[in-house]
C-alpha cells in the first residue's frame, strides 16, 4: 500500500513539474549582481586597531626607561621623596631564601639593546607578512 501511495505521489509531482513554468532571468542579471557584489567589497570597513601604534611605542619606551633606571642606579630617590601622601602603612613581605643574581651594567645594557632590536625586528616581520599576504 505504501508503494502505491509513493508511486501516486511521484506521478503527481512529475505532473506538477511538467506544467510548472520556468522563469528565465532577465538579460544582464548576472552582471548586475556581480557589480553589486564588487561595490559591497569595496565599501568594507577598514581595519583599525583598538590601541594605536604610537601608544604601544610610548609604552615600550617607558618600559625600557623604567628597566634601565631600575637596573642601573642613575637616579636614586631619597626615602619618602613624594611626601607622606604615598605612605599607605604597609610594606612588602620579606622574601627570605630568594636571592637574585648580580647583574653588571654591561649585561643590562646588552639585554636592553637586544630587546629593542628584537622588537624592531618583530615589527618589521609583521609588516612584511601583512604586505605579503593581504589582498
């Protein structure tokens, strides 16, 4: 019985498809659609980073300056140089058993120069990759 129902449904669908009119696309339809697609691609939003490049450069310079001043004793601030407003009444815990190695000034300057050149090199590689693989 199911076979008869399926055959009847198939015959009905075939009859409908024979009498169905097929609409043809108007001339130039494909070209107009492609033209619209191309204009939508051209009006895409340009990528802009959330944090500007000059902010990253400023943070990098400040970080290098802070590391340089902390490793080398170029500036020695007296205790409570900023007044009693910064005295919060707490101190850092004593870290017994933790000893940091002594770092010479030459090693500190060498590491700073290496990090600056490494960051510049990474910036150059990033620019090269973006130019190479961007459309």
